[in-house]
C-alpha cells in the first residue's frame, strides 16, 4: 500500500506495506529545511521494517514496544530508552548504532546510514510525535549510561575523590566492626561502611579521603560500579526500612536512591551499564529497579529464605543471587527469567563474585567451601577454603581469588582453586577480603573493626583504615597538641641552636688557628723539603766525584802492578848481567870500566826502584785515606810513568851492554 504525504511543494512516497521501506531513503534527501522529523511520518516506518518482529504489538521483548509513540517513550524493562536531545543517554540509539550490546537488529547489520541519520535527527529534534507536536523537554539521566566492554575500563582517568568533607556523620566512643567493604576496580580507593556513614581511603598511601553520609542507617553493602565512577551503598534499619543509594565517587554527590523495603537491604549490585540496581534482604525477594527513574523493572520471588548475596556479571547479561539456605540461582539480567539452578552448597551463601570474562561465577558459603560455576549451571570446582565458614570470596582482575572467614585467615587461591598462600591471621572473625585495583594488595576486615591493607606477595601490612574516623575537632585538637609539642621542641631546639652556634663560632676560630698553624707548618715542611732536595743533589755530586776517583785509583793500581812486574823482570835481567860480568871479569879486562859503569847504573836503577816503591806506598796511603784529589793522583801517575820510561831506557842500555858482551864473548 502506498501512502502519499503532501509537504507544501514537496511530495514523498513512503512504502510501508509488506515491511518494505526502501523508498524511505529518498526522504533523507529532502531539501525542505522547514520539514520536521516525527515519529508518525518518519520513524514508525523504520521501526516497522526492522523492529516490530521483536518490539511490535504482538511481541514486546524486554517489555519494550516500538509500535506506538507512547510505548516507545515508556521504554522497557530497564527504563526509558529515548531522551530528547540526548543521544548519549538514549539506549535505543546506542543499540541501533551497535555501540552497546545487545545491538539492534539482533544478529544483523546496522540500519542504513540514511535511516540512522533520520533517527538521530528525530532524537536531537525533541522526539516529535507528529507535525503539530511540541518538543519533549530534555531529560537527563541522573546517572550517565556506560557501555560495558571487555574489562569495563573507564574512558579518561579513573575516578578519585576530590574535595570531600572529612567530618564523620557519627563518631562512636568505641570502634565496631566494619559493616561493609568495597575497593574500586580502577583506582586506589577503598570504601568502608559504619553506622550512618561511608569512609573513603587511599589504598596506596592510607590517606583518609572523605566521608559519604548514609543517613538511612547501616550500609550493609558497598559496591563500586564496574568503571569505578560510582559507589552503590545499600542497607537501612533492621525490620524498619531498606534502600540502595548511588554516589558519584569523584564529587561525593548523591545521584539517586531506589527501593523502599520494610527491612534492611543486605545484598545489592549495580549493572555494568548503570541501568539497573538489584537489591535483596530478609523479605526473600530480589527487586530490580531502573536507575533512570527508580521504577521497578521486575521481581524475583523464587528464593525461600533471606537474600544474602547477589551480583550482576561484568558484561551485564546475567544476575546471580544466593540465600541463607544455600540456594543459588542464575537469571537473565534484562528480563529476570531464570537461567540456572546452581545446586551444591549446604548452608548460607555468604558472597558471590564473577570472573572478569563473565564465564565463571564463584560462591562462598558457611559450609566452609568455595565453588566455581559455569553459565550452564555446572559446577567446575569445589574446595574447603576457610574452616568454620567462608565469609567472603572475590576474584582479582587477573583471575586469582581471595577469601576469609571464621578461621580468621586471609587466603589467596589460583583460578583453579589451588592454594597460593595465607596472607595473615586477623584478630577476629574475617568479614571481607578485596583485591586492590592493581591486584598487588588485599584489603581485609574483621569483627573487631580492623581494616588492613596487605601485600599480596608476602602478607605484610602496609596500611590500616578506621571505619570510625575521628571528628575534625578531635583531629584538630590532636594537631594543636602536636603543634604545641613541636613549638616546645622548636624552642628547645632554638636554644640549643644558639649554644651550637657559639660552639660553632669557637670551633671556627680554632679551625682558623689550626689552618694558620697548618699553613706555617706546610711552609716549613716545604723549606725542609727544598733543603733535603739540595742536600740530596750535593750528595749525588759527591758520590759521582767519589766514583770518578775510585775509577782513576783502580786504573793507577793496575798501572803500578804492571810496573812492578816490569821491575821484577828488570831485577832478574840485572842479576843475569852481574853473573855474566863476574864470569867474564877475568877474561875481559878491557871491559871492567864498562862493567863498573854498568854496576853503577845498576845501583842507580835499584835506587830508582826503591824510590818508585816508596812513591807507590805513598800513593797507596793517599788513595786509602782519600785525602788528595784526582789531580794529585794524576801527577803521581805521570811521575811514576816517567820513572817507568827511565827504567825502560836503562833496560835498553843494559840490553845494549848485554849484546856487547855477547859480541865480545863470541869474538874471544
């Protein structure tokens, strides 16, 4: 069937029969600037083509109908899905653009760009119903929508408290047990519950960051949102009232509250997309509320005992709930339809925790065990974790687990249940144990009100949190007392400083004198060193001179030794001459004169030899005493050499005489 719509000078044909809207693409190209995008004329045909099969007049999946304007504006099980002029808060827009899961249409491709552009313009234009309608007033969600991801990491810096008041709502005379404990998944922030208030602490430094009022009574449950931007607190007054309150972590602002129970809420959680809050308690009913407007989405009434634990899966698709009789059930988070009965625990369920991939859920019980479950309700693993009853189990981002319980021990476990180590033994029954955002530490609480921060590697305590922080006045008085003590210490230190300064002045004067003395001593030492160098130089010169004299004396001794040998030879020759002369005296008469002369010469030679020996003795004495210089020794050597030359000459003469005698003998 064709429907012809007149638009002044423009006409557009829209085909909606048999689910066909192919002609609708031409509508996005209309050039009439004054045209209004309305549900009746533009959007309903798109919904008919793509959405009525699941959200039409006969089928309203998740209670969402798009077959009429009123149904579209009402929304579904999780609340309103369209907000005028606000694409980021309009869940329907996020689903049709496949920005969040489940996407629309389910399992198929995105709508054509022209149709998406039409829906965008309709939302930004105020969600008009028809041509003469007025724009809907913009309505912002009190809580911004969040798109779950693989790890639910926030965009930008993780939320940290800024400028929160630190004055407690109530300061008791005696500290009681921390009623609840939670740790941010992305920042070093821990929340500790106490009557009428929640204290925030830095898990790295131990610093008290601020207080959030919970004026409704006791906060029995604390849970950070999956992106760490919000804190859910649930509780109330036993047998009187119960609710859940959502806070902005950064500002401490109270965003919204849901529930109106007739008893305190003791189990609660916020879905990852910030769209639903589930609460439960002694009334045995789980109620799931829409965060956007606080309306009830659905109820779970299958449990037969108190609801003691519940938690949405990280991907927001499932909800697990546990009760005081050991009942543990798995639900579809969007519709509340049952998905599985997790049977195994024999006593109260104390806590539940999902693994980061949403594929495994852990449960702890008063029956001493921790159990791991698959989404098909099959048990993967069961082990005895804490004797007397396990009070708490929690996954880390890496998949390890931590538990504590009545045996007072805080323990670490691998993902398969293998024991890693015991971290510490608490002073009383363990209440809760939570990993810090980086998994490097564990925050644990006990019945005596101790809240400790422990190193996961060795169990060493690095910080402690007080669930009953002192008032500002008390802290101020303590600071003033400390300041007074510091002032007293400062005065004493000042007086001591004056004394020390006097001592320093005296020490400086003594040091100056010591420096002057040292400089004088240094100068004297320099002079002595110079004298020593001069003496060493002179000693070296004397040693060199002595070495030269020793060398010359050695040479002279060698020469004298040679002269003595020559004298011995000369004496031997002279003896032979005398024998020859005696033998030939009788025969050689005419040679007597010559012999006499020779005898006289021999006597002279002997005299000279004696003189030479005396000179040699004198020279030896002179050398031994080293009393004369090298010049005198040279003179004596020259003198001896002269005498040696005379001896050689005389020897030559004697040789001549010998030859004459030989000639004479031969001639005879």
